[in-house]
C-alpha cells in the first residue's frame, strides 16, 4: 500500500502537513491538492490545532505544477479553467486561515511551490533551498496567488523581475528580499519551524487570527478603514478568555496560560 500524498500529524497544538510525493519532487498533483484541501479543512474546524507547519519530503518543498496532469493540449479554455478552479480553494483556505502558518522550505520551491510557500505567514528555508517563479519558462503566468503575495513581500520592481525572468534565487537571497524569515542548516529547519509554530500555538491565538485578518488586507484598506476594523476586532478580543487570562497573569506577575478561547 502506497503512502498518502500528504501526511498529517498533530502534536502540542501544531499540525504538520507534509507534501509526500518525493519521487515527483512534490509536484502539485491532484492527489496533493486533495490532501491539502482535507488537511486545511480539518485544521480550520479543530480548535485544538492552533498553528501549522507546512513542508515537503525529499529534495523539494514543491517543484511546481504536475505537468503530466496539465489540461490536455491547452486548446480548450473551459477545460483549462476547470483545471485551475480545482486548485484555487485550498490556496484561499491557506492564506485566510485564522491560525499561524509556518512554511519550512528545503530544496526547491518553484512555480506553484513558490506561490504556496509565500502564502504562509512565515517562511523558514534551509541553506540549500531554491526559489523561482519559473512559470514563464513553460509559457505560463504565475498563479495560486503568487502575483498577490509576491509584490507585497518584495515590492513591485523586484516582483516583476522575479516573475518575468523566472530567475532562481537561493534561500539567502530570498531572506535579503524579505521572502524568508530565516535561513537554517537543513538539520535544524523542521526543529526551528516547529519551535516557532509551538510558540505561536501557545499564545493568544484568537488575537493572532484577528491580527492576521486585518494585516492580510491592509494594503487595500485606507487608514480610516483599518482604524475601524481594528476597533471592531479589538472588541472581539476584549471578550475572549485569553484576554482575561492575559490581564490576570499580568497582575499576578506570571506567564499567561492561554487556551485559544
């Protein structure tokens, strides 16, 4: 019996999603997309899961779309559109998940793999990681939200350069660009990713989700709109058990014990 295309495990409030078709360098097959959809649905509904690590097995995080599954000869736009629509929901779920997501990138994150990685809240990369918006090399346009997240992370000029040339960059250059939070030795990558995820999982996760909700839209909102939304979500945060615990622990001069409620 073959292993599932996506592995899923939960420990200490952190769900680890592992793309698990290493022989295909975790190219974005329908099986992987289905695994991501079901994993994200479970995470969304399970209050015991409070943070996420997303990674890949073998020598790639994700080597882009699975060319073997591309839609026919491309001459039927309706078929091509349906092919794209199949993969879109999981990207919206990933980007909008009101729980922190840490991508641990080892090896190649190219094409769709690049887009998936930068949809996470934090990207940690190994020293041998490679990032590339390689779509133009097969005559395609960056997708899966790459054209949304990339300019927000690196600015428009660098986004155009990376998207239009398809140039490969190392993890170190990705960190310089602002794509990657930190670059680590391979053997430390998952350890540090889980440490970060556990630290986030042990914090006031409802407040984190509300913070993420506004930050992800802040480029589209005016200052006045942000101020109004901050006031609305702060009213929600004031009502949480975690806020009450935070205030209580402050006066008791101890570390807070947040429950995520």
